[in-house]
C-alpha cells in the first residue's frame, strides 16, 4: 500500500483525493491546508484518516510515501525541498513553482535525489488528446503548416468573482501560468518545440482591487520546422467558444474542440477535414484511449487519475514517466520568453 499525503484543501480535496482513490493499493493517508479547522472538517467529510496542522508536519510523517501538492505556486519550492529531504515522491500542480528559478532549483534537486516526480499536465491524459496525438504521429494531415488555439471562457468574468492568489504575480498568478502552461506543454507534446514567441499580456477585466497578474494573453509562436502558431487565452469574457485547437496540414485539418465552459476536460470532440473534399467528418475516439463518462461530475478527476497512475507506478524503483519536473521546467522556460517578449514588445527566442 502506498500512502499519499495531500497538501491543499481546494483543488486537492476536489480532484487529487478522488483521483488517488481510483487507484488500487493507494491510500489517501492524510491532508493539510491553510486552516486546521477547515482541514479537519474536510477530512471528516472525505473520510481521510489523518490531518496535519502544517505541510511540514505532514511531510515529516514517516508513514507517508508520496505527497501531492495542490497549493499556490509561490510555496512549491519550499514544500518540494522539504519533501525531498524526507525522501518523498512528489506530484506537483502546475504552474510548477512561481518562477523559472524555482523550477530550475526543484528539477536539479529531484535529479540529485532520484525520486519519482510528476507535474499535473492533465491534458495529455484526456482521451481525445491522446487520439489526436496518434493521428498526428501517423501523419493523417501530412506536414503541419499552422496551428490556431483559442481558449476563451468566462469563469472569472463576473464582477463578483472572488479575488484570489491567481490575480497576483507575487503568488505566481496570471492566466499565462494557470492556463498557458497547459497550452505550452501540449503544443510541444503534440507537435514541436516552441522556438520563438511574440506575445502580449494584458488585464482586460478591470478591478478596484490592486491586481497585477494578466487575465488575457495573445501569443504568436514559431515552432521547430517553421510551424507557425497563434494562441489566445482568457477567462474573463462571457459566452466564449471554450477550448479549440485547429491544426492545419498539407493534406487536411484536425480540429479538437470543447464548447463546455464549465468542465475543461469533458466534452472534447475531433473533426477531420480531408484536403481533397474539405468535408468535415467527426471522428470517434477509439475505446482503447479511454472515455470520460458524461455521468462524471468533474472531468478533471478522470485525467488526474490517469496521470497519477503513471506517477504511482515508478515510485518503488524511483524512475519516471512524463510529465515530470523537467516538463514543468520547460513550460517555465517558454513562459519566461513570453514575458520577455511582452515586456520588450518584440520577437524573443526561447532558450
């Protein structure tokens, strides 16, 4: 039995806890959060046997084999450093740390300790994404010419939306880190590494609060093999189209889209447009890639479960399956180039 300690009572309790409980021979052994009284209440509701007054106390428990971090990114580095000293395997939420320097330090430390590690880039585990990757690898649409990504939602469009850590740079907030890190990861996983960027980061939804983290980002990119890409991400506009990825090739086009504005993982479908006839054909994702049931209340749990399985399997031999800390670091490298481009108002090479 592998004992998991969850750090974070928000996303941690909603997604990490049920996700790990879907895996045989894994036990959610304990949980901790900002408020001990709130943590105890959540632990009782979810039937988690142990609660801790701090993340330090949880990490120091020798009975815990691995930790799952679901906190704001500004404290990732401290948690990871302590966990590695206590020989814990680590699954960490994205964005992976507050800064590029944080990500570099954590990746260096985990390599030295040789502990199993993962970063929660869940889209890799959405069945339609996995099917799309197979189609691209088989060159169904030939050589890729252009990529267009629009992720437009209104989750934080209301003037009554609660201000939280994601609105402030000092906590690692901003739409680029929260959503953009996902997009960077799946672009490079599906297609090619990003080599150059030209970006604009902005705050579209004004607030009386002194917020400083962007809520909208527009990115032009050049990938390896001179593939051009454009990306628009925002979560502060009403009635957006949801999440759409269009990949245009020399023999046709593949379009992956999810109009569901309330579940980022559930609701995707793939359309193939043949270059000869230009007729749209909706593709049915083969069962071997899995299915997110329409009865599932939160599609994130399915994707997290599949990712967590790949995290759990190598814990005993301390080997890794991606997405790992190195993938989290790579996203930060690209994000830093995007921020530099925005600041200098020019094309920037990704180093």
